[in-house]
């Protein structure tokens, strides 16, 4: 790809990484791109209709031994 584009391998890797961060591929049909809600540069997960409390987080941390 780099040779075809007339750039270095490092430049091509950087370009592809930037594209992936801007337009990440989401599960579904191959190469399907969906609108992803971002906040502060971080993709947000879809709501599952439940409120996550500190107690939930602490229970999960206890289960994982964190």
C-alpha cells in the first residue's frame, strides 16, 4: 500500500490508524460503518437501559480481583 501511495510504511500505518480512529468498523456486515457517539474522543457504549452505580462497579472489581 505504501509503495502504491508513494509513501513510507510508517506513514501508511499512521494514516490507517487515524482512519480507524475516526471511522471505526462496527460489528455487522463486513466494512459496515455506523454512526458512533463520541464524548471526549472516547466512543460511548449503547445504553442497555440500566443505571451503573458505584456498587455495581465495586462488585465487578471484587469479582475480578482488582
